[in-house]
C-alpha cells in the first residue's frame, strides 16, 4: 500500500435533472478521522451514507466537504386564496364604511399572511432519487481524487522521511565510532584529571582510581541507546515500505528516537559526542514534524 499524507483537496461537479451540484472536499492533519459535511437545507438525509463512504476510503485526517446546489428551472408558482381574500376584503370594506375611512388597496390585502401562497417546483420521488444518486456518486469521485492526491503527497513525504532516517543512521554510526565513548578513553581522561589533583598534593589510591574509571565507563556507556537507534531506523524503513495507515506507528517511533537521543546526550562524556547527540536531536525533530502529516 502507498504511504499517504493527510492533506489534500478535491473538487467535482455535475448535473442531474434540473439540479447543478458541486463538491469541494479538503483534508488536513488529525489524530483520528473526523468527517464534517456542509449540506444545503433539505439534503441532510445524505449525511450518514456519505460519511460511511469517506470512512471506507480514509483512516485519519480532518475532512471538510461542502455541497453546493442550484436549480436550473427554479420555477415558482403563486396561488391566491380567493375565499380568504374575499372575506378579508368584505370585512375591511365594512369597517372602512362604518369609520368613514378610505378604501384599502388590493396590494395591502395581498400582503396579508395566507392570502398568497408561494411554492417552488417540487421534484417527484423518482427525480429526487436520481439527484441523490448523482450527488452521492460525485462525492465518491471527490473522495477518490482526494485519496489520489494524498497518496501523491505521501510518496513525496516518504522520500523526505527516508532522507531523515539516512541522517539518523549516519549520526548513530558516528557516535558508535567516536573514540571518546571507549572505556580506555574514559580511563585516560579520568587519570589525567586525577594527576592534576595529585599535583596539588592530595593523596589518591591507584586501585580506587581504576575502580572509579570502570564505574564511570559503565555509567556513560551508550551501547544500548545506539543499538535501539539502529533498530528503530530499521523499523521505520519497513513501515515506509509497507505503506498504508502507519502514521501513528511512525509517530511512536519518533518519540522513541527522541528518548534515545536525549539519553545519549545526557551520558556523553566528551564534547564531540555531545555535538553528535545535539545534531541527532535536530534530525529527529525534523523526522517527527514530517511524520505528523502521515495518515
């Protein structure tokens, strides 16, 4: 399966009967899958089946889809409620005569509630079903286009992530080969510090010096951290090759990379090893930032 990004955009449009429709679908990063639909009034019945379509194609991301619809023959029929109009006109005429008031104009009577009934052209059940089917099909095509765009961006992200893994691998090898992490180097450095103190006149037991050097060597040993970094790189590469919805797993690995790198820096007994650790932290952070875009 291809690696997919969580960001993308798609647009489809079409016509069914008297209706013109347009879908605009966009997605951004999200911890899970959240599909939000904006449907015109009267089309809310499509909400659940459309969300089911999206959930079958997408695993993660905040997805917003907007449906716009216009009717080509927006015919409007106007009906006059004549019995009501005549009754109101008669009553108004009687009151006007009794009060010696001027007659009421017809347009005033027509503005009364219930006198004029305005209604738009209604689709038949078959016509409505055909439009809903076309709109649903258009949504499926939009989701397919969105998936294709996310896959294209995912392929580009895979290249970037592999480059970051190359950097982590290179720096891990540099830490492995760093002379400062070898026990004899630690012992020599400690001995040098002790000789400096001995020059001041203090007394130190050579055997105790040897023991302290061994303890310090064990304390600053980063063998375990380097082995884990190598294992995490291999696991990350396997996930990138596998593809699919591996974003959560890669995010967990990014945290593990960061944890091992922090430990490496805290154990570093030489400025050269610290420098490698700090550079490694920067590459790991770049890896983590890019992983946030993966489905």
